[in-house]
C-alpha cells in the first residue's frame, strides 16, 4: 500500500515537473520568438543606420560643394571690388547667393548633427533590447536548471525510498 502511494506520488511529481518543464519550454520558445523579432528590428535599424549614413555622406558631399562654392564666390567678390561701380547690382546678387549658401551650410550641419544623434539613439536602444533579451534568457535557463536539479533530487529520494521498501518487504517476508 505504501509502495503504491509512493509510486502515485512519484507519478504526480513527474507529471508536475513535466508541466513545469513544458511551461518553461514555452517561455523559452516565446523568448526565442521575441529574440527573432528583435533581430528583425536590429536588421531594420541597421538598414536605417545605413540609410542615415548614406544621407550623411550625401550631406557631407553637399557641404564640401557648398564650401567650394563659397570659396569661389569670395574669390569673385575680391575681383568685383575693383569694378564695384559697374557691377553693384551683380555684386548684390552674389552676396545674396553667398548668404543663401551659408544658410544652407548651417542647415546641412544641423541636419547632420540630428542624424548623428538619431544613429546614437538607435544604437543605444538596440543595445538595451539585446541586454534585456539576454537577461530574460539567463533567468529562464537558471529556472530550468533549478527544476532539473529538483527533479533529480526527488528521483534520488524516491529511489532510496523504493530500496528501503524492498528491504522492508524482504524482512517482512523473511519473518
């Protein structure tokens, strides 16, 4: 009778451990799904970073072009000083163009700064998401190991109890 109870308890405990293990496996599967989703986000963010870098490079090219144009305009401005009376209207237009280009330069520099900030924010968010995912995975791995250790301990205890019951049964049969 006691052996039957022990076997039933053992069966119930094994079923409980199987349920817990199944639950943890489901959690692991869900976390792996989340990790895949984060990997997808990472790829998308890397694409965005690549696009932002391309835009940054384009802006830097435009910046160099603008600086070249500004230098050329300054050179022209020096030449036109000698002909100021004849070319005042043209000179005024050049100054306006120069101001426009300088404003564009400032605008490009501000956009470049914003792009750099966005890239840094994306990298930071990505690092945080990867860290959180790794922490969740570590917690689940620890829980699985703890349950496996607990299961092994119960198996060992049941094995000892069965061995003791066998010895008790043998002693009873001998008497």
